DNA sequence: GCTACGTGCAACCATTGGGTAGCACGTACG
DNA sequence: CGTACGTGCTACCCAATGGTTGCACGTAGC
């Protein structure tokens, strides 16, 4: 979150990137931050704090979480730290969820088949 | 979570269904429960507690959260309460995430266009 | 009818997490 | 060179949450 080391989730996936992304996204305030960030293209914590009902420090903390999840990236520009949104991670998470949903569907279908056509074997 | 009134999220979406689904999914234990549930097709809290490293009551609590999020549904069968996974919600959440990702992409592209082709107007 | 298994509920504990306030440091600007 | 703005860090508070144990109730089976 130092805004110059960049994203903690940029390369590795140490502590379950899925958990990081999902829990980062689970917080409404964090989603509002992401939304405001997407609207501005780039913004500082101070600017974001001005249009959200939380303090600057809270924004900084949230940006830290979002950065670790790889959903935002920050860089220093003079004396201010600008952050921007990173859409890729969200897409990855969306695809992951879709895959799991499909997997569940498959398993449920298989089980249903077994339960219904016990002796049939091939429906 | 009474398993006979059914899913709390079955009809309404009182407290932000997005938040409910995401925070429900954010917990690793909860994801393992969902996984085990999908593997069994149907299972009781006791069965799940047997193959996960948490107590039965913990499972029950998690099932409550998952039920409120609409990710599982339960029904009584004799003296046991069986739960099953509900894949639809996950798909909905996945599509929501994909939509947001696309939205971000659009906004970022527009902003980039403005920044690069200030005087050009058409790249 | 008694026993045993499974569930539901309530109390309780420890940890995490969102939020705030205060302070120290660096950087731009007069 | 001094001032002002913006950032970063630490300490602290309160609520929510994951987890546990214990107990009471209903239901199935002998």
C-alpha cells in the first residue's frame, strides 16, 4: 500500500487470492471506493475521502486491502499518491465463480441422475 | 436457517444481496462447506461437521449465513435437516462481477481517450 | 415407555475488521 | 527559508464474526 512498491498481489497468490478478492469486494464502502475510483480514473485518498462519508485514514486502509487483492494500483506523483482501478482481477474472480457454479451444476446433475435412474444406468 | 421456512434470500433482497453473497463466499470454511455439500448433493450439519475441522454448531452457523445469501437451501427430513447447494446465486453474482468489470473497463478506456487525444477528439 | 441420536438454542470467548483521532514526515510553493 | 498541504504511521475503540461448550427438545428405534 506504499503506492510505490505497487500491488502486493501483482505476482504471487500467497494467502488465497480468491479469499482476498472476495472479502475485499464484500465491503460496501470498499465497493463505493472502487466505484468512485473508476469514475475519476485516478484519485488520491484525500479526494475519495471528500466524497465518501468516511475519514481519509479509513480510505487509506481500504485502499490497502484493495491493493493486496490486486483490485487497485497506486503510484506516487509528487507529494500525492494516486490510485487507479485494476479491472482484470474482477474479471478473473467472475470467471472463477462461473466455473464453480458450473461445477456445482454438474455435480448436482450427476447426483440427480444417479438418484432417479438407479437401475437404468443410462437414463 | 430453520430449514423449513426455507431460504431467507429466496424472495427479497433486503440488505444488499451482493454484499451477502460476497461476504458469504469470502470465508474459506464456508467455501469448503459448499464444496462438501456439492459433493454430497445433500447433507446434514452433522455429516459436514464430521469431515470438516469445525464443530457441528459452527457448521450450522455457516449454513445460516449461506442460506441468507441464497447459496444453500435446507429442508427437514424426519429428524434430520438436509441442506443442498443452490448454484443459481453464484452464477448471478458472477455475472454481476463481470458487468462491473466491463463497466470499469469502459470508463477507463473513455478517460484514457480523453487524456491522450485531448485535442484530437477521435484518437 | 425408555433410550439414543440428531437437532436447535443460548451463552460465552477471542480475533478480526471498520472507523476515528493524533502526530510526524516530506514536498510544493510563497 | 518558512509555511501549508498532503501523506504515512501508530494507538485506540467498538461492533461483528468465527469458534466453542453445554443444555433442552423432538424424533426414531428397541
